[in-house]
C-alpha cells in the first residue's frame, strides 16, 4: 500500500537520518543476532537509537511485537489502522514501561505516573517523557502515547529489516512511501505461538500471553483473520488472556500478569466501547 507523507495522523512524530544496527530478540526472551548493517532512515526527526539499549543486545519491546503482528506483508497495511492501532500501541508502551519500573500504575491502573530514571531505549524514552510525574488518568494518555509511538516503532522495525519502507514521488513532487515484508522471519516467529495459543489452545510464555491480551483487549484480533482465523473459540481464549488466565507456563510472572490485566480492564474497555459494538 502507498501512503503520502501528509496522510499520517496529526501528532505523529517525524523521522531523522540515522545509522544503526539491525537486530531482533523474540518475545519469549531468547536473544539472537541478525546481520549488522548500516541503515539510513530519511526524513525529519524522531528515533535516535542508543547503541546498547537499541542495538545488538536489545530485547524486543511490546509495542514492536504488536505492531509487527498487526502488519500484513501481503498488502503493506496494518490491521486495525486508526483508533484500534493507537490503543494497542499505547497499552503496549505502558506495559513495557511499567514492567521495567519506569511508570507506576495507581488505583488498579486507573491512573499512572512517571517514576525512576529515564529508559535507556530511545523508543521508550520518547513515551516516558510524555507521562507526568503526578498521577494522571490512564485513558487520557493511552491514545496520545499510542499515536506518537506509531512512527517511531515503525522506524525501528524498518531499521531492523522486519519491514521494508520504500519512498516514492507522486507526480514528481508529492512524497509517498509503501511498506512490504522485510527479509527476516521475525514476524513468523512471533505469530506462531500467538496463533497456537488462540487457535489450538496451547499455553504460551508470559510475554506472548501479554501480547495476546493486549491484542484482544484493543479489539484487534478480528482484523487479523488472514493470519489467525476468527472464531468463537479465538474470541473466548482472547478474553481469558485479558483476565489474566495465562496457563501454567506464564503463571509465575505475576507482576506482568497484573500489569496487563489492569491495563486491559481500564485503558481499553470504556473508551473503545464508544466506537465498537459489545463483545
């Protein structure tokens, strides 16, 4: 699919010329190296990688995982593009920040506030900077953070080779770009355990379970039908993950379970209900 640069939602951040390494670590915690290569992202200003936090030893973040899963390499689009994508990116960013101790959830997730030192990762730091130091309503922040995280998260996926972004000029002067699948198998490695848990009922690792809960709570699972056939069983299993029923493999990570359950129940439920029908 081709996009003009003017078509991005107001509030998206731009991009800058940067050189950095390509790497991915899957969400189950296993780390592995990709071929290091210099990559240039052109345009305005945004993702400026930290060599250690964003480089060859960086672990995948929740926003990267959900965005790559929602990407359809067949047509270069994102499932749930628009409000649903913004919600899941915002919720994923909050989950990552909270699990690392950079924000604190208050009143069962109804409010949150910035705590501790700034994240080393430039992707996370951009979101952390926008969270106030005093308690603030979670729902008032989730779309703002999600909207601003879209382009920076996409930039990281492009830099690592998981998504290809090609620039064009329409009529010789209108800047456009198109997206297509990258050269890595990262998306396949993420998708396989998610699909197995939702379609076959297998028990995933904790971080995969958290990703499923975020996708279900933000109502993005039906739009992923090309990769995960939508059914009543998929709906029911997604709801179980939202409630924190993650199975034996993930039960030991009680902190992550509690974080995601709170965010799923507070950040998404009421706000999204205004735009979508009941479950």
